[in-house]
């Protein structure tokens, strides 16, 4: 078995604690991800392609343990 040190390294997040708090406070089951994405990027402007923003938000909600990435349901 081979273990590489980069497998164990913690990933850096572009999200600040303020951004995470906003996502925790604003998201609820049934909310369209597009609505949350618009509100998030109005408050925290970030560069990038708008078509990817929803995926970034969905992945972060999953990482925070708030939302299931595959089904979109609350955990």
C-alpha cells in the first residue's frame, strides 16, 4: 500500500467564515440553488464563470454538511 502525503493535506478553501455563515443562514430545503447563488454573489462578488457558480455553491453546501450533493436534500 502506498500513501502519498498530498492525499492527507487539507484543501484550502476560497470560502471565508463569513461566507460559510451566510450559506448556513440563507439556505433551506426547497430553495432554488439559483436564487441562493444570486444572493451569495451579490453579497460576496467573486470572479469566475457564472455557469460554474451554482456548482461551487452546491459543493460548498455539501462540504459544510448542509445539503446532499446528489439529491439536493437537507442532511
